[in-house]
C-alpha cells in the first residue's frame, strides 16, 4: 500500500450499486478511464466496493450520526484508491446538469429501471437522473416557475378553504348570536430564492426545507421569506412561516400521548370544526376533585345548539344545580314533562302568574290552597 498522502490515484466514476452486503455504506463505482462501459466484459457485480468518507457530523462508529451515506445509483462521485486501482474511497459527489436519461443496459448509468414491465418505454430508462436539461439541485431550491417541484404543486392543489365555524341562532332579546364565519388554510408561503433555500429530499419524497430567502425591491427594501418546512411523503407536514405562523397538516390520524400535565395559552381566538364525533372523558381514575370547569369572563355567553338531535344531560348519583343571577327563561316547542320521585318545593318572593289555554288538572292526596 502506498504511503497515505503520497502518490494518490484519483478517480471519477458513477455509482452502480449501493446494496452493501456488510451494510457499512459502501458503493460499487465504475471509474472513468479504468473500467469499461461494457457490462458484459465487466458486470456491476464485479466492481470493487468503495468506502465512503463521512462528514465530521457523523461519528462513523456505533451508528452515531448519519448512516449510511445518502448516495444513489447514477450519482457521479470522486475519490482515490488506497491501493492502485483497488480499495476505492469516495470523498464526495459531483452534481451537474444531465443532458440525457440513463441507460440501464450500459455502464456508467444507474442500472435500475423506471418500470418492471418490459413492454413499457420506461423499462429502458434508468431511475436516475430524474430529469434532464436542468441542474441536479433540488427544484425547491431552484424555484423555476416553469419546472415546479411536484410536492409544491400538490400542496397548492390540496389547500383547504372555506371551513365553517359554529353558528349559533339567536334566542330572545338578551342572547347575542355568533357571526357566521369561515376560515381557510393560509396561502402557501413558499417564495424561495436560489441559493438561500437549503433542501433535503429523500427518495420517497420526505422533505426538509430551511429557507433563508429574501428579496430586495427597486427601492432597496428587503423582504424576508424565512421558513422551516418538514413534510412526509403522505402529505403530513409542519411549516413555520416568516411571521411565525405554524401550519400543521395531518393527512391521517393524529395521536398525542402526554405522561404529565398539558397546558395551552391562546391569546387570540380558537375555532374547532369537527366532521366526526367528539368525546371528552374527565377523571378516568376516579380521583377526588378532578372537576371539569368552564369559566366564561364578563360580557360573553355560553351558546349550545343542536341542529337536529337531542341535548341530554345525565347525573347518575349527584345533584343538578342551577344558580341563575338574572332571569331563567325556558321555551318549549312541545310538551314539558317533569317527573320528581321526591318532594317538590318552590319558593317565590314575587308574584306567580300561570296562563294556561287548555284544561288544568291538579291531583293530590290533600290539596291546601291557603293553609
């Protein structure tokens, strides 16, 4: 072996295999000027395994840091041989501007096919590069309006608007109805400017963006477009916009499991619109004084409306108490049925007026009108 640092033999090549049987992140690389492009003479399986140099942010031991290296078939890489034309070491990748799609039948191309169906045209085209006549830089970082990222297009199409909020019908003169209102998912805040949007994207479409973009108008006024965005391939995502807004989109179920206390402070309004049911279970363990308390400050109402259904309140063993500081108004559209298994007592300090248009029937073992 040559003395390290002396008589290095450099190479540039194309990755053709990353499925390292030892699972240490090695790659099979076909090197220009060293290996033939004829895969019959030199199959991919006969290329030597190349080790990858990791950055200082990866320990390269015991699974610490990032592993394995994120280099795919079809990527151009460069490095050196520790032994002349043997034991290659990959130091980095060489992005460019592909002028042609890959041919999986030839060397120096990604051997993976876009289609497994031999009758499909994509069967003769490599998976990578995905596009030609554009830089290998992520489209989210480039922001070419003529070639938008597929994830950005889908985000804009999936934006939700016109979500209704609760609308309470007014009852009587003293109850103020809430305004009919709707709300919408904010406009997509993406406004990247190259080279300030730093993008990571995985093969399946998982994305992270740390966007430091800004623009300066003709008057020299700077406008920041700072964002942080993280997205799962399913569309579930979290975005923090330039003004500090946070938008969470969850395309399936959402679970939050908290082992201790949970506190939230909302200084503005809160609207919740639920298409399905909603349940709240308080004091699951039956401990004392774990009450469900609702307090409404001055000059506001509590409004409950059931559009088509029943309003049921049940207390199995406890009391049902009303303490009304002003009038107590009840408007019944049908019959009013009251069943009391014990005694009934009414104390009225003012007048008692009863106006009945039908028959009045009073039954009792003893009826005292003025005892």
